C-alpha cells in the first residue's frame, strides 16, 4: 500500500526542518503522498517550486487553530487552491490572532512572575508565526523548565497561565475558508483533546453540520486500540479517513511517514482526489 502522510510541520511554524528538508526526508522514508500542514500558515509552499514529481505527490495543506466549547481544536485543511483569496484571508486573520495571542501569553507569564522577553521569543521563532513551543524554548533557556514537556505542564498547557483561549476564528469560519478555497476539512488528532466519547461525538456532529468531511483515524504511531476507536467513529459518522505523522522534528514523536496502519474499514480521503 502506498505511504500517505497528510499532517506535518516545518520551521514555517513549530517544526525544525525547512520545507525542502522535509520533502527530502519524506522521500527517503518512502512517502508517496505528502501534505505539509503548518499551524495557520501556507508559507512552506512559497519555497517549494515544484509541488510534485514522479516519486512524491504533494497536497496543499494547513492546520488551523480554533476552539469548540472552550477546548482548543485543530482542523487540517487539505487539497485547496493555494492562491485562493479565502485561504489567504484565513491565514492573514489567524496570523493576527497569533501575534495578539503571543502578547497575551507574554503578559500573563510576566504576571505569573517570569522574566519573559517577547522579543527573544520572536527571535527563537525566527518568524512572526509564534507558537507555544517557541515560548517553551524561552522558558527552558530561562531555567524555569527542564524541557518542552515540563514547560507545557507548568506554564503553557491546558488551564495554565500561558494557555490563552478564545482568540481564534470559530469552527464555521475555519471550515468556510477551507471549503471556500476548494479544500476538505479534517478533524486533526481527535484523541488529543481528551474528551469523553459522548463529547467527541458531539464535536463531530457540529463539525459535519458546518461542512467538515474527514477525521484523522491515524495520528502517528498510535496503538491498535486507538485506531479501532477512531475508525468506528469515522464509519459511524460517515466521514472520510485521513492519516498523518504530525511530524515536527527528528527524534520527537513520530518521524515523517511513520504511522500506524490505516484501518481497512475507513474510506481513505486521498481516494477522493486523483
Ligand atoms: P500553539 O499552536 O501555539 O497552540 O502550540 C501548539 C503546539 O505545541 C502543538 O502543535 C505541539 O507542537 C506543541 N505541544 C502541545 N502540547 C505539547 C506538550 N505537552 N509537549 C510538547 N509540545 C507540545
Ligand atoms: Mn505543533
Ligand atoms: Mn495539532
Ligand atoms: Mn500538527
């Protein structure tokens, strides 16, 4: 079966590789269909002159941040027109939200007694698309967290001082940008939100109602149990199945193209493209 990876990051957001390095690594790992889905940005596609060649098909993608009933949720948009005004507008708006959020995170952490420098965080990010992992790196260099995991646990994760909610466009708007530019909307890593099964089912109902079409049934090297739970939900809701490593950098989480097997009872989203 061909190796498909529809969720990955570069240093355009919080990944470590350049878009070209990521594409090379994907090829080396035997990936034949790839999407680069940076957080709220399509900047990676500006530096890739050729989208596809004989060995690798590249599908335009993005991972948009939103919230649903107070929970931060990620929606992957796939196979849209990179030049569409809708997606460009979405990226611009989410970029502004990210910049404002960075200021709020910085203020909140300073209030919590930390000597944060937003200028330094911007320097770490190397671009304006600042994410919490860049704050995590700053917290590590300040000596208040020993690693990224600890930085999230103490300062940036759910309910902590640096967890700023309600700043992203809402779910209907996010899906409108994706669908309006010819793409499909996929719920990213559904088990990461730590919702009960009932709540996740409600989220999927709302997602479907506003035009969502797919869900990730495989996210990285998950267990068989998790694949079973997700594939059942996918079939029950009549959604298309997607899969991705959510690769950020070598030796953190899954490598590009390294994922659990795709469940045979789900309809692969890439079969609807051709
Ligand atoms: P943001 O886009 O600024 O909300 O940051 C979310 C990103 O932070 C995710 O895409 C992950 O890359 C990273 N992240 C989230 N939780 C953790 C964690 N517990 N440990 C390390 N990285 C995390
Ligand atoms: Mn990330
Ligand atoms: Mn995500
Ligand atoms: Mn991701």
